[in-house]
């Protein structure tokens, strides 16, 4: 018997953090010479902004982001571990944007942006033209 596992759909998150810079690195070392990097997601950054910078409780931050307190707690724990690793080991910190992806309405497949966005005409799995873009960046403007 073959099992089909269908993940629970994610609640839409409210993210108001739009970072001006997407990389932070140790001073005086070229990025190419840094031995590692950590990727902090926009969700993790927003949780840090709301709790650590604005001083909101995890419950209040959860309400602002449209997620539960336990989700905020998980985002904070993951972000704090990543940032600590970068600071202690001298890694670069990259602000990742996990919300930039396509989602097929027919088969549910999700895929990342290719280098050339104009090549996206159909779902790469089932070929459907019924798909939509999830983006918090300016990539929406690049797709016609």
C-alpha cells in the first residue's frame, strides 16, 4: 500500500519586516573567504523584530503575525541559534526569503524561482497553467 502524505496548509503570515540588507558578515573578511553562512528566514526575522526589538510578548507577536505563540517561540529559538552560530564561528548571516515560490493550484507542487523568471509558463510537475506566486519581494514586478 502506498501512502500519500498531504501536509497541512500554512496559515498566511503577516510580515512587515522588509530588510534593507540581506547579508551581514564579519568586518574585513571578503564574503568569498568566509567559511560558512546561516540563513535567517523572514518569519524568524519578523519574530525577532517584534519580540526583541519592539518588546512585544510572544502572544502579542503571534497575533501580529497571524500565528500561534508556539510558532513564534519556535521561530525565535531557531533564529537565536543561527545568529549565535554566526557570531561565535564568524559565519555570514543571510536573510533568506522563503516566501518566494510558485504553487500549483492543480497538484499542490511548489517550486523555487528559476534564474530567468520569464521561463515560468506552467507547473514543472504536472504542466498545469493554474499556479500562483508567493512573494514578499519585488519579483512580482518581474513576472509578466
